[in-house]
C-alpha cells in the first residue's frame, strides 16, 4: 500500500488539481497491476471548489516496461480523454501528474468504475446468454473506438506514430529484435514472423486500436460493461486487430469455447461490432489477427521470462510465464495450417 | 544408478504430494494460494522433465541436421540456433515437401516440450479440433 507521506502528497495534488479548500484522501485497496505499477482505489473527500463532494477514484501510476510500444502516462492520458469524449464506456480521466515529483513516477487519476476485472469471477458468473450480451457490448465499444480514424485524428493525439506501407515489416523487425534479446533461439517464432510478414493484409483505413482489450482489461458488473481500461498499447492499426486480439485462444482463459475472449460467442461480438460500425466484420482478417496475437503473446512471454526481477515468487512467475510461450507456439503451428487450408 | 538412496524423481514426487495435501488446503483464500500453486506447477514440470525420454534431444538434432544438411555433433543448442537463423534468412523451402518437413519438425519439437509443461493443453486442443477451428 502507499506510504503515509505518499498519501499526503497525493491528497495535496488532488487539492491543487480541484482548486479545493481541503481534501482528505484514503486508500481503499491496491488494484491488480503489472509489476512496479502503483494502482490504487482511493476515496477523496473534497471540500470547496468545483469538485466538492465524495469521489471514488483510481490512481494509476506509470508501469515499468521494456515494451517499445507501451505509452507513457501523459500520452495514455491524452488518448483516454479523446476516447472518453468520443463516448467510449471508460472511466473519466480527471487529472494527470506527468513530472513524477509527487509519487516518484508519473500517474493519472480516473473515476472508479465499480465492477470486476477478475477473469475467473466474471466467467463463472456469466451464463452463456449473459456472456453473449457482454460480448455484444464489447463489440459495440470497439466499433465506437475505431470511429477515430487516422485521417481525422484529434490534435492532442498527434504524437501517435503514423504507420506507413511498411507497418508489417516494422512489426516483424521489432519481434526479431525481441527474440535476439532472449537467451534461446526460437525457430518456431521465426517461422511465424515470416508468415506474418507474408500474409499481412493491406490496411485501407487505420483507426485508433486498443490492442490489449481482453478479460482483465475491462470492468463488468455481470453482463453490464462498466468501463474499458488500460490504454497504454493504443496505436493506429487495422481495426480488426482488436477483434483478433480479443478472440485469440490465449486470452480465453478457461473457456476456449467462448470464442469472444472467453466471454461469449464470436457471433455476438461481430453482431455488436456491426451494429455500431455499420458494416460486416471481415472474419478472415480477424483470423489473421488471432494468429498475430498468438505470436505477440508468445514473444511477450519470452520477454517476461528474460527479466525475472523482484523476489523469488516473481522469478517463479516469470519462469512459468516463459513456458507459456510453448502454448503460443502450438497455437501458431495449428492455426497457420488451418488458415492456409481455409484460404486454399 | 543414482548417487542417493532416494532418487530425484521420488523426492520431487513426494514434495509435490506434500505440497498438494498439506500446504495447498491451508493456503486457499489467502495471498499465498497463487504462490503455492505456482510452486506446485514448477515442481510438476521439473518432475515431468526428469521422467522424459532422454533420446528426444538426439532425435531433434538429427531432424535439424536432415533439414539443414549439416552436422552438429549432438550440440542441440547450436542446431536450434542454426535452424532459427536459416528460417529467418529464408534459406529453407517456403513450400512443398521441404516446408512440410520443417513444419513437422517444429510441431514435434513444440509438442515434446508442451507435453512436459501443460499436457492438458494439447489434449483440449485436439479434442476441440475435431469439432471446429
């Protein structure tokens, strides 16, 4: 939990940000997060100023990552503001502390979204029908996010790199560099990277893509979608990448038959997407991105194993995560063969 | 013949049984539960690796030697590194029987390891492949 002096500093920051006379802040609980990231649910009592009252908030610090695609807090905050303004169901981003002078690292404060992000709890709570309704809602939200197109990008997210015609080669190059940084040679992933490069579709319309929306990165209260979370992987991409990432086998946890991210059916996800986007989902392209998701997930597992960090428990967790790359390899080998057979 | 009266295999098996019977039930619902499960899983993987067929590595090296037309004199890491490099620079056939042989090798090599780390994963996938994608 946060030390007392950190809570005092945080309370002072909220007082200044809200132009309040007084603030009292208490930490309710630590929220699930990656190693090294401050992530807390807090309650703020604010006296005076435009935010006077009691507020359930979330403090989200910048994480420790070697992922070259991960955004810094300030950039993620700007994207969250654009997404919220567009009408996406996501906790309102309130204030940003970009300097690191208050908690030692930059952080943002968001409104708290009540519900659960726990994959197992959510999966066990949802009937098949409820799961389908939640998958439908997730599809709708993705289509809403994808309305933000690269050619009409709001000025405050102009920092996002614009992909060119060589976008697939750039990803392949980054993955190869990631493999070079791991200890063991990886012929299967090398083979899959070649496949990715050879089969990448031409992207006619780049849109704002979440790139990490799956169980654990949205809040739900039963079948009700309460908020999309975690925007640090957002980039201009093929919109179908989000559907592929969500539907990829590696993200379905214990319910692989629920093809929409272990939540509901693929059909429900596609229906929800179509209802907002106004056009059909390109299933073949989603399948391509499912394979790319296995590749990305597998390489990320190897990267995690390569930096065990922390204590013995974290070292063990890193080692076991590294071994999950074998599941991604197996998925790649079977699904690439199936993809080829379907396209023949 | 093992140096110790009780073999590494037996010791690991007993550690797994003890952890499962005596530690896990008490850890349920506590912050230690995930850690205990992870430790149990690690021991089970180590146990499976000890019990695995030692000839597997030799067979894999032989397959790579056949694919690359080069001898590695039993050095599995050098063989795997050379294969990874050959795939990266696309010096192996990208279609036809050569490509099938490469894919078969990759599938076997992955399955050999997955059988140790998560054997249920392959079973579940195979069962599912009979009905759908």
